[in-house]
């Protein structure tokens, strides 16, 4: 169990030196107990105390990785229940099943379909992260052959799913360099499964029917030499799944209950594609580290991956595009030049409407630290100086000869100062960029 603030305080130097940034050692101990400080912030703690405090200083949820190279994914190391409290560190891994009953062209087609589940969303590449090979045949040789084929044909992380230690051993022997996640060990198979996981240095899924049984199982697996564990708690309904995942999260993060301080996995393999994506989206929200779907229909994955992207974006760091000049169509020296901010949603909305106008144009993206037009202007991140500096940095005077700049209608108030700062003619565009096509056709000369 985690140490209390007072127990931690007894192991500290008690010099109140303030080197850690806290006014007293007691204050530092309290922050350390709540996972709001790091042990290394105290330069004077003894080696003996450092070892004793290791458990208290460790993250409440263990970081687990599987896959190798470009296909590696990260789970866990979360510290909060809600994103606005800080941020989420590891986004949910989305996986799609491949049955080992598939052979030949059918198997190749399924792998190719899973590989193709990737999209562009406001300038961000979103995709499925893993392939879950399912031992539907019950045959270790077929399972190993399918797993090997998936490893060779896909650049996604690999999950091996079988209750049979023999099947897992056969498959991991063919895919060990891909560092697959092994799923799953139960109380009856913990020893052989843990032996395989330890031998090949792979993380292991622990599967149980209750939270109490799951806690006992993780302790057993850990004692057998496997430190990287993923939790799978059985539940029949979506309500029960969400309830169990929330309980696991609270016990891990709030109660600092180490036997349950691991990321989780959920299997969503029943129902039609729409039902699966609805359930999977709910589980991404609360709080599954991995969701495995049986469907591979592209139309359900775009909304699923978009929801995942929105949930796991850093609230302290808006999604941004690179500040520079973007040509739309094939503009020339007579084409219109306008500016917007580098908040992704703002830029791609403007880009879409400019493309709809069919008027070749330049869009100058100004660095406002990812803020939208009005927010940036209100916070003085967007003013005549930032726009003038962006124009100079990107040499826009060499792109166009007309020296006219279209600005968003919402910041028309800055037109006078901007004109003085740049010696350019400032044209006030529409307040809503949906009116840009009409504006460019009627007002641009």
C-alpha cells in the first residue's frame, strides 16, 4: 500500500531547505503522497530513504508498452480521473480482430482492410493501432501461422488472444521480435502464461470475474516475474463494463491500490458495426486502455477515432498547424492573401471555404499558440505586431504584388493599426468564413 504523507515525512531529511520548491519537508511529503511531486525533486534524500519511498513515488498506474519500433504503443501512467484535472497521458489503443480460421486470400484481405483503417482529421493522422489475432480454431499451429502472417503484413502492434498456453507459446515464438501483448492469463493458467511472458519479455493480460479475484491474480502474476500487466474484468453489459472500469480507475488512482494499478483492455465483439462502435466509444470515454473490435467497416472507424482524438487531446495544448503560408489551388502574384490563426479547427474551416470559392488564394497562418481568432485577439496573442512579423517572416511581399491583406471580420477593429504597421491595404473580410466564397467572388479585384 502507498505511504501516507506523515510516513513519507519521517523518511525525508527534515531540513526545510526549500530546494524542492516547497516551503517545508512536510509540505513536500504531502505533495509526494498525492503524486503531485517527484522524489527526485529532493536532492538530499538518502539512498535508504529513496528505496523505501520508491513505491510511494511510483505512478499510481503502471506504464505498459507492447509492439516494437514504429508499431510500439503505450498504455497506462494515468494520474487523474478527468482530463481537466491535468491531462491524459496514453490514448486508448484501438485494435481489430483477425481470426486464425481465415486462410489464403481471405486472411490477406482482412489484414489489408485493417491496415487501411486510417484517416486525416484537421491535419492529424488518426488510425487503428493494433491487430488482435484470435485463436478461434483452437489449433496452436494455425494460431502461430496466422500471427506470423499478421506480423509480416502489418505495421500495427500485435495482440495474441487465446486461453491456451500452448497456443500462446507457439504464436509468440513466431512473433517475439514484435513484442506482442499476450491475452490472457486466468487463475488456472497464470503460471504457464506468466512463464511464457517472462521468457519472451512480453506484457500479459490478467482476466478474472471479479475485482477481488483480479487483484489476487495480478499479485500472483507479479510474483512469477511479470511486471507489465493489463487488466481484463469480465462484464456482460455495457453498464457493468463502465462500472467496473470506473471502479478500477478509482482504486488505482485515488486509493493507490497497487494490485489494480494497471491499464485495462475491453473486447467489443458482439452486435452489428454500429453497436460495436457505440460501445467502444463509451469504453474509450471511461476508461479502457485498449478496445478490441470485431468489425472492420471503415465508416464506423472515422467517428470512433475522431472521438478518441478529441478525448485524448491535451487540454493545455490546443491542436495546431504549422505557422506559414499555405497556397490554396494554384495562386499567383495577383491572388488574394488573407490570414488566420494556427488553431487547427480554425485553419481547416477557412481552408475548406476558400477551396469552395474556387479562387486560388494564399492563407497566412499566424502563430497564436493554437488559439482561435477572437480568443487570440482577446488575449493579445493576435495584434498588428504579430501579423506584421508573420508577414515579414514569410516574405509575403514576394508572393503577391497588390499589397492587399484580407483580415477576419471579427478583428476589423485592428485594421487601422495593421495598415500603419505594414503599409498594406487592409480589406476586412466576413465575420463568418462560410461567407468567404461569396466575398472572394464579389469583392476581390
